[in-house]
């Protein structure tokens, strides 16, 4: 399955009772927090995968077939093995993701520093060294990104917009996505260097790169066995 991944992160909120591990910090509420804890890693992982699917359905070809969606969430669980998430906590369907969000929502919080970071990514200011193309591109992408998020997330993060803006940006974003992905992503390759030069170079190398010498997909467990790396959960456990 190939999905054009448009990452739409929501990192200005974090679970307030995340486990304390090595290199932990203190949130604005005074709660100990670490991005490597199983709870934090699960939030990062699920919001990422869920956002990719939302963007794909809203601005791309549309909903996946039942078989494709089953495979999508199955592969989400496989990818979670590369992180410190507890396997039993990883959702395996869209409905389970909704249940997970409902369970975590009462424990989410935000802070001034988190909102500053999120707003910088959404609406980068020229005063922060952004070029004019990046300045304009961030505003266009932010409108499309915010449109994929539920109202309660937008209010909590302090970047909510009227629904009419969502309705107006969706058809425009779909046209842009189509244009960027047509003709082997020529539009995306041509425009990316003007918006984010370094990211554009990396993207071009990825899309124009030669196929691997040996086409093989292995599981995280096989990779660790073959290359000797420890699991993320084992590293966290040792650091406690």
C-alpha cells in the first residue's frame, strides 16, 4: 500500500501523567514528562498515523477500502514496535483510535512554550529568519493542516479557525495536492526548493533515488536480530 504521507502533527499537548524516564523534564504543570516514555510515544505515534490518514482522505484520493484500512492499522501496530509503546495499548482500528483519544483527552494540557512552538511551525514569521516563500507556504499548509483536526484539539492548541475557512481551503488544497503529485510528483519536486530548500533536496533525492539492491521488508524483531539493536522499551527500562 502506498499512501502520500502528509504529516499533520499536534504536538502542543501532552499527557500529563507520562512516565518518568531518563532525560525527563518538568512540564508547565509541574508534572514529570519524557518524550521516550511508553505513554508519550504512543501519543506521538497514534496522532501521526491518524493525521496521515485524515489528510489522505481529505485532500487525496479519498477513503481507503475496508481491506486497505485494516492493513493500514495493522502496519501501524508493527511500526509501534520500533518505539517504546506497549503493544497491548496500540489501537488496531479507527474506532479504537477514537476510544484512545476519548480516554486521553481529559489528561491533555498545553503551555505557553508549547503553543509558541506550534504557532511558529504553523505561521512562521519573517522575523524568525523565514524567507518569503517559506512564510507564504507555511500559511497555506497551516490552513490545510488545521482543517484535519477536531474542534477540541484546535481550541486547546490555541489555533482554531472558523469552519468557513475549512470549507474554502479543502477544494484548493485538493487541487494543489493533485498538481504536486501528478507526473511523478514533478510539481512537488519543482516547488519544494522554493519553500524549504533543504527539505526539497532531500525529497528530490528520495523520489529520484535508485531502487534498493535487494527489495525486502523485514519486521522490527528481525531487524534487531539481524543488526543487534535493542528494542526501544528495553532501552527505556534500563534507563529507569
